[in-house]
């Protein structure tokens, strides 16, 4: 895998992809995006793999895309070119013709929350927290899957406030399938894989295709494509708050900028 930023492991009928930057809370960067593509390719080509599992090393699934990561050209066109690969890897995960499971512990934010939502099922540890805080950075969700996962009103609340929700609340809302103690996360996923694995791969693929077409009929891909244009424009918008955040980050470091931001909103 790409510099081992994404680990690939076969466990019986499952291929486990592990985001492997624990010292950075598995923040998503170009190497991880490349590693995810490689891992998805590998799992798709292996006929012994019935299920793909996505998880994160250490104490978090992922804190989302690195804040410092962005195009040198800050125009809407520059942002569009930068955001397209992020959407592409999320949608590749969603359309993989095999069932997918996100095994989530700790923070699952922003683009990482979209990766988890792109999976067919989510199993969460009790300490998991989900959210899309991009609005607090003058940005917005890139792939915009949440409206297709949650109801309209709760999606609106989460995307307008940037708040995060705890695992049990995510389960109540239907964002995750089940919540288990932290020590039981991988065993719970293994048990889910065990229930899926006896089904012939051809049947799993056709079932996944049928489900995908149902969401296509609801306009999922059309919504994602339309949102790319708006997200590029949104990221290019020049507002005083964004300039101040960037100034503090440059002069005092990212942690100081985050503290300044949280003084406006409160912590997640």
C-alpha cells in the first residue's frame, strides 16, 4: 500500500483496510486517498473477498481531511480540481460491488464521516463521535451523503451547526447499525462478516447493484455532482473569519487557530 498509510489485511472472507496515521488521528491526505484506491482495487479483484471493512488505527477512525491540505490555486476552479479525487474515492467505496462495513472508534469527522456513510453498514464503538464540522471552517461537505442517510431536519441541524453526535445518538437516528463496547468492535464486525460470507459472491453483487440503483433513482449521484460545483465555490469564498483563522494558523499554529474557532462555536 502507499507508504503503509493504508494497511491491507485479509481476514477470512473480509479484506480490512486500516487508515494508518494514528499520530494524526488518521487525517486524510493524498497518500491515504491513493492507498484507499489501491485497497479497493485489491479487494474488488480478489474473488475470495466477500466483504470490505474500513477502520482506523489507534484511537480514532479519522478526523477528516487535513485542514492544511488544499490547492495552491484557491479559485473555485482550483478547488474543484482538488475536491474531485476526494469525491471519487468516497463514491468508489460506495459503489464497490461487494458489501462494505465501517468499523468506527473515536472521532469520525468531515470527509471521514462521508467515507463511513459510503459504507453499507457502520458498527461503532461506544466512544465514537460523528459529525461534519466543515461549516466552521467556511467550507461544506464534499460528497453530501448525509441527506440520503438521515432525515431532512437532523441533517440540516448537523450541517448548519457543525455539531458532532455520540454513538448512541447516531444509532437512534439510523446513522449506524449497532453500537458495542470498544473492546468488542472488531469481534462484532467479524460476526457480521460471518453472517454475510456464506452468500455466493454473485448474489451479493446483484443485491448491492439493486440497492445502488434504488439510491440512483432517488438522485444520489446527481446530488453529489451538483454539490461539487457549490462546494468548490464555497471553499473559494473570501470571508473575514476564514482570513483570521488562516492568519492565526500561520502565525501561531493550527491548535491556536482551532482554539480561536472553538471560542466562537464551543467545542464539538
